[in-house]
DNA sequence: ACGACTTTGTTCGCGCGTTCACAAGCGGCT
DNA sequence: AGCCGCTTGTGAACGCGCGAACAAAGTCGT
C-alpha cells in the first residue's frame, strides 16, 4: 500500500486544482463547511464531472450524498500542491510589474515568499517594497545560494531577460516564471513558464473577432 | 475562391501564432529576410512540424527549399490575428499592475491602444500614465460607448472585480482580460481570459517538486 | 430499521492537439 | 537543361484531456 495513486497529475489538472484551492479558501472564509461538486464547479467555472475527475487524482475525499468538507479538501489540495511548505523566490526587475508582484499579498498565503528583489538600476536599489529592500544584481547568485531559492521570477525588459535567466539557472534556480516578451532558452532540467500579456490580449482579440464574423459565413 | 481555408483556427495555435509574430518582428529588426521552419521553431520553443502545421492554417506562404520570407509571414500572421487594425481597450484598476500595463509599449505595436484608464481611488484620478489621464469609475460606461471599446482589462482587487466585470459587460465590452484572482461570471457572448499569477506560480512549483521526487519512486 | 434520494467516484467514448514520416516543389549547381 | 539537395505542406497514427452516463455509497425521512 505504498503508492495507491499513479503519482502523475496532468498539468491542466494542476492548474485547476490551484483554482479550486482559491475558491475553497474563499468559501471557508464565508463560513461554509461543505460543498457539492456542482457548486464548486460553478464557482470555479468548470464542468462538474471534470472537477470530480480532477479531485479523484488525489484520492477519495468527499462524502457521497453530502459533498466535500471545505476545510479538509482545502487542506488536501494544499498538501498535494506543496503549498504548505514555504518556497523561497527571487524576483528580478523591479519596475511597475515587479513592484506589483512584490507587493501582492496573495503569494504569501499560497506558500511563496520572496527572499530577494533585484534590479540593475541604482536608483531602484535600496528601495523597500513589502518588507524587503531592493538589491543590486551583483548579489543575485549569493542570495540564491544562501536562501536555496528554487523559483525565479523575471520581470525585466526583454533585452536582458535571457542573461538574467542564464544567471538564475547557473545559480541553481530550477523553475522560472517569465514575464518578459521573449522565449527563453534554458538548460535541461529547468522549466520556464511564460506569461506574455501581449499574447493573452491577442488571443482574446482573435476569439472576439472570430465570434463576430460568422454572419458573413452564412451569406456564402 | 471565397473560403479556401476552414475558417476555424485552434485556440492553442492562435496563442503560438502570436509568439511567432513576436519572434518574426525581432528577426526582421535584426535584418533577416528568410527563416526556415526549424530555425523559427527553435526560436519560439516549439516543434518544427507543429509550427508548419500552425502556419498551414493560414495558407501556404513559404517557399520550398528556402523557407519563409520574414516580412511577408509577419504581415500575414498580423492580418489573420487582426493586429493591423487598432483595437480600443479600457483598463480598470490603476495600481502597480495597472500602471505596468498602461505603460507597456508592447501593446501599441500589436494593435492595442488604451482609450481609458479608470480607478475608484480619488488619489489616483487625474494621474497621467503614458499620455492618458486616469478617470473616475463613473466615466466608465460613457467612455466604452464613445470609443466602442471591445476589450476590457481588469487589474483591480479581487473583491470588486465581479462588479467591474458586470459594468464592462453591460456597457458592451465583449472580451475581458482578468488579472484579479477570482473566477468571473459573465453573460453569454462575453469571453474572459483569466491570468492568475498565483496559479502560475503554483503550477511551476508543483512541476518542480514532481520532478524532484521520482528518486523515491525508484526505491519502491 | 428500511427505503429513497442525493452526490460521489469511475468507466467509457469522442474529439482535439501533437508528433512523426513521406511526398511534392523549388532553387542552385553543373 | 537536367539533377540534386533542401524545405515545405500534408496525411496518418498516437496519446491525452474532456464530457457524458452509470454504479456505489452514504444520509435523511418515515
């Protein structure tokens, strides 16, 4: 009875689990103690059957005829995602976006804590955000090593993102969240998750325009 | 010769097309005139065959034995995505994140222009970002109507995001990019694209942790 | 205590997206 | 002009994720 579950959870499911976790926390704050899959699915914007399948990946935790215990489910998802252990993150590029990220309280409650903020501009160095002072780029490697940070966030201009990425990877960071509008090249064993705001907007715009034209198609 | 192509492009392909567009622009700026699929795929971080299939959705545009003409391909993708026409966007919530979005020059070059910045806080109203002044929330509907804005960006705190969303939808906005960590409910015909930074971080952290444990699995 | 209702957990079938592999086509060289 | 090598475009197989339908199970009412 060592490994009752397959150990592999689809990436799409993981992303949804994080959403469920958010919704469950909100429900718990509202005083709810149990939820049905239908209700939770509606709150998360997904299909009820899919939600149950997602939850089945982490073993049975619901009660038939009743639903899920909000607190217990939250606890279990939190454990599976590893959100209970605090993860050290470093953030490079303290512009408006970097400041927003450093300031965002939502990270702390999800198990992420910034242990270093870095910027190349001397005018930014020394500035305090949250309860952390911005440090010069020269301190990057030492901080990563000292804090054993496993996650790096890149919020720099595009033209320096690759070299920042190289330094992070060389320092031992294995996971990188990249907000710069470039595709990063990384060595084997490091994964990058790109978040490109222009891409998001363009997809959105395209879907909107595609939804608008079918009238023309009918005329053909 | 009315509709030589199927008219429907998979959403995943659209997202990648936006990336190709970015890479092509970068290549054009570097003076390149032609690229092979392999080269472009490597620069975009995807499989060469997949890239060719993606490109095939918009008709043949490459030359066999040579590759793709950088400028022509860029032009065609740009046209398909509708990036040539300027789209009016409104942005609600001018905190650090909102300021970062309003300031980001990359949107303009991709066919998006902000026509209104809104914030509930009187202290923010009047502040000028880019070349636009922040306006009070009361002006929201009038601005959307007057500019025929089709895209709304929500960068507000979570607790007001839903009501902002409702107002945008009621005013005629059909596409919404949501940075607030909540799942928005929208009427039929409106689509929302959520960008939740906590979710991104959690997925990244989970993949990293999942990659770290298989050693334990070997012992079993 | 028994029956019926509610809700979970799972299994099946479908459609999509991705990947590999091959044929067609074009340029360059002789 | 003809051949060769390179690259595109497409067809087919594979795998995965998604959605719907069914059986198990537990609770509430009588």
